[in-house]
C-alpha cells in the first residue's frame, strides 16, 4: 500500500511539472504577444518568475525520486567497499540535514512573506517560497531511504535484535 502511495505521489509530481511547463509556456507566449501588439500585460513577467521557481523545484523533486540528479562518484568508486559505504552514509546524512534545513527555513520564509503582496499579482510573496516545503521534505525522506539502503544489513539486524532483548 505504501508503495502505491509513493508511486501515486511520484506520478503527481511529474504531472505537476508538466502542467507548470505548459503554464510557463502560455504565460511567456502571452507576454511576448501582448508586447508585440504594443499593449503588454505587465503581470506576465512576475508570474513567469513564480512559475520558474515552482518548475525548478518540481524538477528537483522528480529528479531526486528517479535518482536522476547529478552525482559524481568517480572518487567514491575508487574506494574499498567498506570505505565506499561509509562515504555513502556520510553523504546521505548530509543530504538529510540539507533537506531538514530547507524545510525548516522554508517554513520561516513562507511565514515572513505571508503578508507581503507581489508587485503585479494579487497573491502573497509567500507563494514564491512554498515549493521549498515539499522539496525539503522529499529531500529529507529520500536521503533517509538511501541511508537505510546504504547501511550494512548486519548492522540493521544487530540493532533490531538489541531492541528485541
């Protein structure tokens, strides 16, 4: 059941990313067309900035979930297996910390900008920072998942048997 939920959330993230690409394309096209007609819609530029932030974060989430993000493992792959695993654990701990910090600071940014209105749109500037919340949460959860996968099976069994005693 959890696998189906995760799969549905992954598909939703991909659909949101596609919808954002289409919305950005429509917005930028509308801005270009109205400018060429001599009567520009000023709000299209600000909306494009909002959509770009949301699209970048949606791409971040999709790439993280599919493990398509850029990662250079050249030096890590030169290490012996035990050191390789230790470096992987350290990297995943750092990613979990990064995700937690993005989440915590994102909450603060949303709260601080809740009362500040955008220049040309009737929405709060907090919406510029809202995408940080799912990005931080997904980064944190993905790092925890990969951290558990990187831990040696014996260590997991040992900690499980200690809890049972």
